[in-house]
C-alpha cells in the first residue's frame, strides 16, 4: 500500500530521520464484518472523543490504493485470522 510502505520509503530516501509512522491505539466506532486470513489495512477517519483516538470507516472499503484514501486520514490494522470485528474493539493504527 502506498501509504504504508511508499510514503515512509520516500521520506527515508529524502534523508528524513523520522520516516516511520507513529503507531497509535484506536477504538472502532463501527464494526467490520469481513474476516481475513492475513493482516488487513482499513482506511478511515480519526475522531477524538473523550481524549481517546477512535476511527470511523467510510461506507466502502475497496482495493483501490490511491482513490480509496480520498477523504480518509488514518489506517487501522486488523490482525490476520480475525473474524468480524465489533465496534469498541481497540486496534493498532496510524495517521496518513
């Protein structure tokens, strides 16, 4: 994915010392019903509520790398082997 691998790679090549994404824990505001055999990166919007980072997903989660990120500002990682993920679940993610 461009935002997960490409952007940090370009930052490193340009000489920046801090090029990796800062990982943060995010709580899901809405669930995601689709399970996965591998790690899944879902795009969403960061929401700050009660001093906590939360993520809201747009209606569609397609496989399009660039146009699918329009209007989103963060990514959350659903671990491999996960089944449906309920709202309120806390997962690792990062801002893009």
